[in-house]
């Protein structure tokens, strides 16, 4: 409690000075410099600005009208004109004073309103830089002869530069936090995989070894708890540190080495093809075709080191666990890393840490309380069943890597319905296995099934039924990130989908979802946006990006989002992993990846940036993976309003 109280007091001490400054700035009234171009103008202007917080100000235009003259409200055809530079209008202009009714308006036939002596116009603005300059043109007329003159004036408002800089910094941080938002789905998956890894045949035999080591090595309960804690920390470190080293390399060399490596692993066809082969080999091993083991010399050396005792012995015990279990956890670790590569540099580290903590937690608990071993089920036929189930899952997950290679290279091997057909067959066979209708070489005969196996079988067959409509074009939103895009579907109930972007650059092998029109070349998009005077919606995407597909099926398809994308923007999709060679012999994905990194500091997918029609001004973004539809609509509206 004392420590918490000190932390709260420290926080208040840090925040209160800034709060006081903010309040002082917010209440400050700034008087603008006004210059009437006509020295004998019948109107004089006083312009003031008051901060409403951050970079929003209320600007008040007070007009003092000379005797014998009158001006007009904003509802009149002769209303004054106000123009701003370096500022964005917020809302409509208001008039706190009430004009006087004066005769009939010749244009509308209704009553005419004018201002005598004084008029006030109020407009809120959002400041981008200081000073804010502007122009006023007021039509002022004589009362007797109604002769009118235009009275131009200029104004300049000097804002506190520190406030503007702070507001810009806050905006940049907010955008950065949005673009690098944690992909919690990947973290949850990593945690679940970490717990599931305990049940694999390679890992489970390490349980009694762990308990034996800590029972015989602890002299006191306190020492036992310390050793158990260090054991868990060593396991986590052995999984996480190799990835963290890559981040340190990035910082050391000033380049995004880790991001480039993870992006290459997740998108390049060669590592994806290698991962596919590895998954198929492990699946065959899990089905009983052969056994995969780590080199005995490596395991024996680490195991011998565990007998030395002390922290060094605990480290080698953790190393033995990691090495021995690698035969089963290797593919899982690969899936964890690959699933998080689209979340920037830190996401693979965070997801790997989540997996490692979940994986290490049961061993840490057993090392802390060795007596729990007697409550664990003994190994036997059930472990082989777990192994076979993992084999089916390995086949299904391994296809994802072949799909990525196929998409980036445009081989045309795994169209959407071919992929779904394989998954339907694989999970159907898994369902029959759970019911005891299939047996492998090392399986015991299943005379009856448990309620648990029946429950799993029901879940698997339900998943199969869910996938079947996808063969005819159903979107299958729940698994959209793990299957080929709809554009690869050869057959749909309503017929073959027409390529609405035919004739545009790269549209012969690249596609947009939901029959959206758009471009795959930035310069072509600028040319189109300039003609239509529409903002540009840049989609930094990739064939291998699971999160991109989820955004397209869960967010883009929304009945409020889709019309905005279709009608209010010119879409430009930049694929950063496409391996097609274009002008100069370079690969399109490499060109787009370098362009996005240089132009907007983006190296993760998806990333959405809203630009002015000429492509120069960033209206909003970058925005990363975030399935909040209201937030995405607000993001799009910022681009629409910014272009106005």
C-alpha cells in the first residue's frame, strides 16, 4: 500500500504542472493582428482566439460598423467571407448577436436582416501550425442609398508554438499507437498453444524428470521455490532471447533488421515452402511413420550439465526441456512467430513470450510443488491419440504456408475451393478418428469413446459443416485469414466474378475484395484521385497477411464502411510480398515495401493511410489492424473531412 501511495503521489506530481499549464493555455485569449486594405473602410475588425484544448481554438470576429452603414448575417447573399490558412474548420460559423429585420429580400421574397453598429461571427478551428493567417471580405452598405462596397482585410494569429508542437507530438504518438496496436488474437493463440504443448508426446515425459530433479535438489522450501522460479525464467528466456537479439541488431545498425527478417519469413515463398515441408514431415511423424528426435549428443551434453546443481544445473535442465521438446514444439513455435509477423517488430517477441510463459508455467508449478505429480494422469495410449490429433492439425496448418507461397508467386495451385476441399477432408478424417473409426499403427483399440472425445468430434464435424458453403462462395468470416481470398474462387453460386479493374496496372494478377474498384500502382491512383478530387485510401497489404484478410471480411464488408470505400475514396492497394518481376527486373513487393517504409515509415501489414488527391498530404493514419468498425468509420471520415 505504501508503495502504491508513493506511485500515485509521484504520478500526481508529474501530471499537475502540465495540467496547470494546459489550463492556463486553455484560458488564454490571443488577439490577432488585423490589417484593413482600405484605410477609410466603414468597418473595423477585432479578431481574438481562445484555446479549447490541444490544438482547437474558438476564433471571434467582432465588426464595428460606422454610423450610417450596415452589414449582413451569414444567411444573407451578401454575407462576409472568411478564409483560413494553416487551419481546419471545426463545425459551422455561429453568430451570437441577433440581426435586425429590414424590409423584404428581393431574391427570396422573405424578410431581410442586417446588422447596425456591431456584428460578431464565431468559428472554431483546428490549428496545424502557427501563425494562422486569413482573409476577410465584408460587404458594407449605406443606410440611405444602399450603396455597397467590398472591404477586404487580412489577419494573422500567432499561437504558442510550444502548444502546437505538443499537439502535433500527441497526434503522432496516437497514430503510432494505432498503427502498432497489439494483435491480441495472436497473443491468445500463443498462450493456448503454450498450454497445449504440455500434452505433446515429446514434452509430457519431461514432467517426472522435472519433479525428480527438484525433489532431490532442494534443501529448504524457500530454496525450492527460488529454484522453481529460476527454472521457469530460464525456459522463457531460451525461447524469447533469440528473437530479442534480432531487435537489438535493428537498434545497433539503425535499420529494421528484425522487421525485414520476420517480414521475409512471413512472406517470401522459399521459407514458406520450407515450413510447409517441415509441417508435413512432422505430421507424418505424428501419424507414426517414423520418430523425430534431437541429436543424442546435444541432448546428452545438456542433460549432463543439469547434474551440476545450482543455477547452472537449473539452466541446463531448462535447456534439456527445450531441446527434447523441440520435436513437438518446433512447428508450434513456427506458427506462433509466423502468425505475428504482420504486427511489426515487437509482436513476434510478445507472442513468443506469451507462448513461453504459458509453456513454462506448468513446469514451474510442478517444480514449486513436486507433490502435484501424483495427481497427473500416467502416460499411455491417450498420449498417442494426442499425437495423431496434432498430426491432422499439422496438415491443416501446413497448407497455410503453401498457400502463401502460391499467392505470392501466382502458381495457381491452391485456389480457394481446392484449399477448402482439403480442409474439409482432413477435419472429416479427424472426426472419424475421434469416434474410433480410424486407427494408426500405435493406437489402442477403441471399444467405446468418452464424453470428451464425443464432444471434440461434434465440434470437428460442426466445423466441417461450416466450411461446406465456402465451396460455393460463402465468405466464412471466422477463418477468412487462413484461407485463400475470394478472388481465387473458380466457382460461385452467382457465377464467375468479373474483374472490375481489368486494364489497370497489375490488375491481371492482383485483386481487391468485395468487387471494389481501385489501383495497384501509386502514380496511377494519384492520377485518378486528382481527376475525381477524392482522397486516396492506401492499403499496405500482402498475400500472406492473415490480419489483412480479417480486416477485409470483418470491417471492409460492413454496410457502412463498404459504401464509403466505394464512393468516397480512390483505393490503392500496395502488395509488399508479391514476387512478380516488373520494370527494371525488380519484384513488385520489394518496390512497394521500400516505398511504404520510406514514405510513411510503415513495415507492418495491414497499414491504412488516407492521403490528399495529389498524394502529398497525409489526412489520417497510418492505421493498423483494428477490427473496431466505429473507429474505422471515424478514421475514414477524417480523410473525407480533411479533403474538403
